C-alpha cells in the first residue's frame, strides 16, 4: 500500500514538473500555484479548513484542539484574515502581505494583523498569517486553517473566506447548537460540496442545552444536510469553550463532558487512514483546475491572434462599455444596500416594539400570579423572590425573541444577498462572453 502511494506520488510530481516547464515563461497564470501544490505533495501536508457562519466558535475550537489560546478570539466577529496553524519546533508567526512581502512578528502582535478590531477592512493589506506551533496534534502534517465567519456585518470577511476555498483539502464545518442551520451556511456548503472529499460536521456550544435538545437540533441539521445531498455519518456535538477551559486547568472530567475527545479521535483516525488518499486526490484536482485555466487562457489568446482588427476593436469597445456599466452598478448597489440596511433597522425597531408590548403584558400577568401564590411570604423574601421572577421572565422572553429575530434577519439578509449575487454572476458572465 505504501509502495503504491509513493509510486502515485512520483507520477503526479512528474506531471507537475512537466507543466511547470511548459508554464515557466508565464508568471501571471502560474503565480506560485503549482509550486504550492508541489510543496504540499512533497511534505505530505494538507489544509483542514474550519468553516462556518460568524460567531460559531471556529477560533475557540482551534485553540481547544491545540490546548492553548494561541489565536485571538472574541464575543464579536473578530477573525478577519485567514490564519494557518502548522507544526513547528518553536512558536513563530509570519504575516504575508498582499504586495508579496513578508514580515515575522511576535504572537502578541498577531491580533494587530488578523482581527477586525485591529485591522478593520484589512487596511494593512494582509493576505494571510501562518503560525508555527509545537503541538503534537499538528505534527502529522495537518494544517488548521481559521477563516473569517461568513454572513457577518463585515462583507469583506465573507469574501475572504470564499476566496480561500480553492485551497481547501478537507473541511470541518462548525454549526451552533442554539440555532438551526441557516441559509447562509447552506450557501457556503453548496460552494464546497464538489471541492472536498471529506467534511467533518460539528455542533458547537452544547453546554447551553439539555441532552434532548442537543439530539433534536443535531437530528434537524442532519436532515437538512442530507436533503442537500451530503452523506452525514455523524455530527460531533462539542463545547469548544469548555474543552479549552478543561485543557487549561487540566480537568479530565470537564474535557470528557465537552465532547472534544471524540472529535479529536475522529480527526486522528482520519489522519492515519485517509490522509494519503486525500493528499493525492486534492493534488490531482488542483492540477486539473490549473490545466483548465491554462487551456482557457490559450484558447482566448488563440482567438485573439486569429481575430481581425475590426473584431478586436469591437471587443475592446464592449469591454469599455462593460467597465463603465460595472462602475455604475457599483454605485447603484451601494445605494441599494444602504436602503436595504435602513429597511432592516426599521423592521428590527418594529419587532422590538411588538416585543415590548407583548412582554410587558406577559410579565405583568406572571407577577400577578406570583403575588396570588405567595401572599404569606415576609416582605424581604417576597421582594427578593419577585426580583428573581422578573429577571427570569425577561431573560426567557428575550431568548425567544432572539431566536425568532435572528431567523427573520438572517432570511432578510439572505434574500438581499441572493439578489446581489445574481447581479454579480450576470456581470461575470457578460465579461466572459465578451472574452470569447
């Protein structure tokens, strides 16, 4: 089996080297792509990309797998730059800039480059960050990739994640136990469905639910995923926060309760039994995509050389018109997005007004019921118990409102996103048609 793997590896490397020879004069379309594919095959390493909607706990999960809070996390959407964690004998951080430059930084400086708070809108021009860390979990060649959450208020975070999907080898898709799988998550899954052979489905934040509730949300999400065409053998329920806490304080009981050990075992089994096959298959797939891009470029160049001067002039004029239209579309979309945002804010205000009226009446009734049942209590005890009832009922009412409002807002945002995505796809098709 090992000899067969080595032989296939040699054959694929030979093909890549032949393509490199043919493409060495074309730096634009190569752009390091083949070198990256070749390096990953030689080192027998691959990317396990952690994907999911914003605030699902992706960074905390990575930290819990490592056992240390090595990557910055927050209660608000934080990660804005793709951050890769790989094995190294010593801790080392390198920032790769969009202009091609690199800079080595300290771990303490990492948030300045990879978080929305310290690097809003990626004003620093960071392409990605790579941290080397001496973790046994990474030693077998798996690289953990932390991605910005999709669907947050920061559109560029979603764009950053989608742009990285071409580098995906295997995926860990993180869902939250407190809300059903959303349309935004389904869109992301549709995108990666045909580009990876292995997806681990994980349900995070189970520490807030009862076992029956965990089973119910897991079954619901499994049904949705299977309807989308995925084969789901298991959804791993975990609490990344509790797992990280358990490892930091060295609490084996809490770690077992967190569910992380079972997920880590599954990842370890995957590394030992399927890693080689995944590395070979993804290398072949990425090489095929490179060849396809190269052939498309050659076809365009060939048609351009064969075209008459008049045809080329017409194409240039078409491109100029499309660029002009694109600039106008950009202004129009910005204006329309502002309008959609304002409409959504008004909708939330209306929902809050309804909540206030509904909850005020409900809590008054709860207090009236409490008074009738507890008239024999002393004034001090009565006051304390009533304050507790008020607090509990406010939290209960707001929890229901939060779930309902999150779903309504998510649906509204997804509807808006779909409209603008369709227009963007139409623009791309227009440019592709013009190039043919």
